[in-house]
């Protein structure tokens, strides 16, 4: 089998009403999904998504004519492109999808099949009032979720903590609560001050009183030593690494004992091939691997397969904050919208590859011919 062609197509879903992402000062009026197709001479096509694929154009010849099973070779080239241009890791997902289809196996089985299912935590995205967040939390319980994540980004962090207090009061011990401080990285136009170690420590100690399961991204993503200091100061688990681009960032975090929970995303950092190595590294030292999954439904599936294959962590992130961030919006390029079962689990997909089917009507309706990064917001 040889690769005969690579296609990249862009799709843009209007969002009305807009999605007010906690990590972005600008409300999002559109949602972009980029899909990469890897064609072969056997008629099998692998499909991936999750990032914009900026930088692949002009490098397709480095893959055409090659055996798609040479995954380490391909991953090295994608890493080279990442160094010089941009993140093209959805191509790695497409190759794994292709390999799964060619072997008639779901990808998680090719990766180790440690788990057949995994608990999903409802990862919310908006800043809302304590009353609204509490109402949505109670709905999560009714849907079967056993955990949720609350995002911070009020002007005064005490208002963020108040949201957690009200949710904890309402849900009792029916939900584990994670908190994302959103301090690890910023959108290009965001110039607000990032927390320092003292502020992160103070917030973590308040969240300990509320039995928060982990505190995510409380410091800038490059502050490896301060993450370790914070972790030593408090009892709450410290999570991060969702947007660190380089494998050696995780080597250094692991060396410094920076985190309890490592969150590289296969669609953003290293693909399935590279993140599997990171997961094995950090888990070998006693930490958890629980990937970030906030791209789209295909990105969620890529991370789900790897978590099912290797993860020791009891939870996987599930981007979900309806009505603003619904399964229908997140998975608009897919026929089947991913959802938990009544017990709160994401079950292992059993179809070959990543296990999804594209919605051809949606693709026809929302395809755009000339794509600009600014159209993602």
C-alpha cells in the first residue's frame, strides 16, 4: 500500500448565538474544522482533524509514494514541519485512522487496549453566573456524568471561587469538580496579566477546601520549576501541558516533577504517535495522562483512542457546555455525535480506524475555499 495523495479541506460553522469561551476575550461567532484526507492506491482513505494544518502545503510530496504504516518516519517529518512552520498533527491521526481501516481494527486496540471504556468529565467552556453553572451541573448529574470541569476567568478570582462554592453546595459528592485556571497560554490578542506562584498557591488552597479534584493550568506553561513548587505547597493535584508543543517540554516537566496530571493533545502536539511516548514517560514516574480534547469531535476521538490504549487516569475530558457548546456544534462534520452512556462512560469505538463517518451534507454546506486563521473566531 502506498500513499497517493493528501487533501486538506476547511469547514466553517456559523455560531448563533456566539460561544463565549472563557479563554478568549472575543466571543466566537464561527467554528472552523479542518479535515485532512490521506488517500492510498488500495482505495482506503484515512481521515484526521483537530488543528488547522497550517504549513503542510508544499510538503505533501514527502509522504506521497510512501507506505502509510511507516508511522515513525511520517511522525518525524510532521515534527520537522512543526519546527519550521505549523502544527500538522491531524495528519498523524489520519494515518492511524488509515492503519486501523487497513487492519480492520479500532485504533485503541493497536495502541494497547488497556481500557474498554473511560469516565468522561463534562468540560465546560463558558463563564456564567453561579446560578447558571449550578443548574447545568445538576443537568450533568441527570445525564450520567460523574465529574465536571469549571473554567475560571472572572476579573476577580473570588468570583470564580464563588461559582465552585455554589456548585459544590448543590451537587454534594455526586460530582467530582475540576478547575481550569486558564493561565497556561493566551490567545494572540489577550494581554491580561498571568497568575504568579503566590496567587496560584492562594487559589489552590481555597479550592482544596472545596474538595476540587485537580487545578489545571494555574501558571504559564513554561514555568516548570514553579509548577513543581506549587505542587509541593498544596494537596490538590496540579494539571497542565495542554498546549506545550515540544516533546522536550514534557521531558523537563517530568524531570522537575511539575505535574500530577499531564494533558498533551494528540491533535496539537505530537499526534497519537508522539503523545503515546509522553504518556508512557510520565506514567512511568507515577503521574497521570489525561489529554486535552478541545478541538472537535474527531480530535476527541483521537485522544479517546490513546487514553483507552494506555491511560491510567480515571477520567477523559469531554468538551460539553450546552447550549453554547453542544455535541451538534462540536461534531458538526460527523454523522454520529459523540456522547457518554447512562453511567458516564465513553465506550471504546468498535469500527475500524478512529471509528467515525463524515456528514457529507454538512461538508457540502459548510466547506470554504479560502481559509484564514481569523475565521476561527
